């Protein structure tokens, strides 16, 4: 069966990519084109953007979707051409041909990054001729439509890079009131479905059902907030369901999410198109599930490379970019993205943001703590430098060790305790690690205002796993029972 499925993998250098025309096809009247003429001229000519960037911005900001061929014909009709100058003999006249790079249909992300099929996403990132790329989507096979749609996520991500620096990101809203996070927070939705899997694993089917119903309920609110993490937290959830074999739950989720997305998202939004295609996929065979996971994984790796191009130029307004790569990098979909190979650029960017924030304010605010936490997470989980991670964890503990201040301080203090305990476990310092894990739970309770909060329960699973590693199964069982009791109280309380 696998030989009949389309292949979404790194392509050989020199193979031209193809921009999908079917995904965003839409006919426009002459009046509609004219209404966008000045906008297109500004983006494509005055700001010298690539054609695919222009298309993505028009779709994201103005809801104006059309194929690349339509754009090329319209540019030709309007006589809009980019000015390029060839190097020639002194005194030679400059020519102004149409920019063939922009109008050939090959000016996409793939053009800047291609590699052999055996290379990892970042294996040759320093060589512009051999960096990561995905091959053109297949036009045949049972997954071709889904493959085309996942390719469209590139345009969506590109548009978010263009418009999101001036907007408030979800993490800022969450940290403002960690004891009462916004119901539309997509990261919390993903954590709820994580709880479903944990409860099912521990044989608590009734509680797992309650958690699933809560996840379905909050999904409606999650889809009302179109931000850079929306697609990926939904795809994280879907990937987990497929990978863990929760196929009945997956079918319910896809049906419910598709109905909500049709009602709340634009008709050409990538998430809606992805959901519609996912409903037609083969989940019953191992081959089908493996290939679907492969497609989602390749879409994520493509996103890693897109965001990776912006690491060195992004500022503090794009903290969401680093959190998408690092903070959420432990989900099943996003693991082993080889971010450690970008450590020089990543460390420089995070250091630059920390310096900028310290210059603008003497107070250590939530954004500064976010940067410090990102440095710790990246160092420990992506780079694997335990010594440096321990130093960063102790530093984060020091700057958040206060009885006053916002709840977010306690939240980051709990995180630092947990990460420090991880280092101590690697040295088999079981008693010290245990103390830090208990302290993390205590601080989580302060930050989130309850001992039955979703994040508190997650930290209790960590403590139970610690006891198992230390050979203390009875203690692990006791903590697990406590966590399950808290989970029941959490699910029985009203959704705020």
C-alpha cells in the first residue's frame, strides 16, 4: 500500500517546487481585482515582496484568495513588473525585465532550501544549496488532497509572521491570570486532551469521557481566536489521537471540529481544509495511520524551517515563535526537530531579547521570565547541556523567589524546580530531586489558585514517575491516586 501513497519527503536539489493552485482557487470579478490593485502594488512592487508572500498576506488580511496563475495574469495585464538590474559593462543601460524569479511559480520556501532525501531537516542548514525542503505535493493517490492542504500551511504561517508582531499573543494573556486562563487558550485545550489519554491509561474511562467532553466544549472558543499556535495545537491533538490509537475519539473530534470550523473560520482557512481532508483518511490500517503521522510530521518540519529563517531577525514581539519551537517542542508531533543544530542563532536571539527587555525596564516582568524559561528549556531539552541548564534553573529560581509579585512568578518558579529536579535525577540525587518536585507542585498550586488545577495534576504525574525511577512504587501509586482524585475534582467543577 505504501508504494501507492504520495511521498512527502526532502527532494533532490534542483527539482522545481510547485505552488498548489487547487487549495485556494477562487474566481474574482473585475471590480474585486481592482479593489485590491493598490494593495497588490504596494506589497509586490513597493515593498518588493515575493509573489507567494503577497498572496499569503492578501489572503490573511483581506480574505482575498486566488491562484498563482490568476495573479500572474493580473500582474501582466496591469503591467506591474519588478525592476532588476544586470551587471554589465560600465555605461551599459539597465534593463527592466519582469522578475522571472517572482513570476515563474518557483519563488517559494522550497527554492531557498533543498536537500537530499536522506538528510534531516537541519542537517545542512549552513549550506544554502543543501538546506531542508519538501518535494512538490503529489497529484495522485489517496492522500494527495491532504498533502496539498498541508503544503498550504506554509502560506498561513508566513502570513502570521507578517502580521502577528503587533498583536497580543496567547501566552501573554495566559500569564496575566494563570489561575483563570482564557477559555480560548489552545494550549490548555491540548493539555485537556493529554489528560484524557492519561486517565484512559490509568483505567479511568468515565473520567476520560468527562475530560473529552470538556475538550470538545472549549474547542468552540479555541477556534474563535486565530493565532500562530492554533493550527499546531489542533494538529498536536490529532497526531496524539492517531499515534495512541484513540480512533473513536479521533472521529468524534474531527466531526465536531469540522462543524465548528465551518461556522467560525474563513472558507479557505488551512485548518478547515485540513480537517475536511483528515475525515477522509484511512485510520483503520496500520499503514494508513503511519503515513498520516508521517505527513503531519513533515508539515511540522517544514514549519520549523520556515520559523528557523526568522530566528536571527525576530524581536521580543515574536516570543510566540520561540515558544512554538521550544516550549511546545516536547509534544509527540514536534519531538526531535533537531533545534540544537541552531543553537548559536537561538542563543544569540534569546540573549538579544533579554538585553532589550532589561534596558526598557528594571522590573523583571513576565516576558523576561518567558525568555529565561526558553533558554532553560532549549539548553536542557534541545542542546542537552545539563551543567549550563542547572545554572539557568538556579538563576530562574533566584529571580522568582519572592512572596510578592504576580502569580506568573510562582508559575516560572515551579517550572525551574521541575527542570532542576530533572538534572538531579540524572545524577541519581533522588532525595534532592524529590524535594524540588514537591516544591514545584506547591508553587503550581499558588500560581493556579487550586490544588486540582490541570497544570498541578500534570506535575503530579512527573512526581509519580520520579518515584518509579527511584524504585519507590508504593509512593508512586499513592501520588497517582492523589492525582486521579484531583483530576476528578477538576472535571467536576464548572468551566470558567
